[in-house]
C-alpha cells in the first residue's frame, strides 16, 4: 500500500473509532508498528489526528467508543493534577465521596489519599485499587459489568448500588461539556450511572480539563446546573467562560514560557493573579459550595 493511501486509511479509522492503537493499525494495514508511528507523527503535525502515547485520537467529530484508559491517563497530566489538588480541598476528613470513573477522577483519588476516615464509593477499578493499596479509607465498590478498556463497572447492579447510597460529595468527569448541550458522554451505558451518582450526593462537582469544554458528545448526561462547581484548568479561553456562570473555577496550571505564550494567543489565562475563579491553596478550610441542583428540562 502506498504511503499516501495508508495515511488516508489511518485518518478514516481514527475518525470512525475516535481512537486507534498503533499496533492495531499496523496489523490491519500490514506494515510495521514503526511505520505506523511515523505516519501518526506526520498526521499529528498536520493536525489531522491528535497523537497520544501508543496511538491517536480523532481531532473532531463524535466518537462511539471510549478512549482506552492508558491513553486518557497520559494526556494533560499537569492540568489534571492541578484540578485534583483544588477539588480535594472540598472534602474534609470523615466525609463520604462517590467517584466517577476516569483519568481526572483518578488524579483526584490520589489527591484524596491524604484525607483520613473517608468513605469512598466508586465504579472505577483503578481508583478502588489506589485506595485499597494505601488503606485509611472505607472502600465501597459498586459492582456491575466491566467495560474492559476503561476499567469501569456499569449496568443494573451498579445502578442498584448507587440507588441505595447517600454521600456528601460526588465527583464526576466528562467527555464533553457545552453551556447549551450540558454534560455529554461518548457512550450511552455510563449515562444512567453518572446520573445516579449525582442523585446520591448532597453536592456534585465536575472535574475536567479544558480540552473537554465547548464540545458535545453522543449521549447527554445532565445540564451544567446539575453541578455545584465545575473545576477545570486555566487553558479555557476567557471568551469561552461566561456561558458557565459563577460555578466555573479555572485552576492555574504550572507552565513553561512557551506554553504561556501559546495560551495567551488562544485567549487563555496563564497568570495566577487575574481571576477570582482561580484556586489558591491556603491552610484555612475551603468554603463549601451551596447545593442548588436543578433538574434538566
């Protein structure tokens, strides 16, 4: 197969699936993995795909499949850690928390490990393993059917468990967030699980990096006003923030000089002193957000 034709096929496969692994592409197209990696690098530089560790993501459109956990976990690590450190301040020792599955909530789980006497409920096997390995928290697994690539439990057993739960906090991730379209997901099976988590909690917080904002995915979960707080990084352009209202918090992320310059060019906010929505670590307890959840129409 000629290189040009092969690269067109790669782009089509990535756009159809939302994500493709280099090894799978090499097998399907009958070439070495090293050839595919060079193709992916070239296509990434051209903006036709988004290069990830071990594969590629689609740059536009809606995916019908979940991106594998390892691909998500390696993306935007600094942003996810900053978001997690901020969100962890909401939780006091001894409180109860339900954690959605995903790489942002996994980062939050790591940040919460310094708290004592927490009760943690989750449908994410990786998050459960993180708490089980360190101890110090009462751990509840939802049960359910496993989605292999994302280590997530879903289905009737999951919903039954969550339906009998009452917790102080729910922290959820999202595939896509839009002021009008609300929170949406790449698949439909996780939608009722996310809705049940919000219903089980006194207060709900969304944790998601800025790349998820201004996008819509296949399945709508809830309106943005189902959350008390939306926590993201300061890579979200200032012009795109107004639609989310006062519930939006943009957390400063440490960046080098080149990244700051690029962010300013996009209208982002790399300076920690500019917005009163930005997080500032203090030794005083954080004010708890008030609960004002409205049912989406």
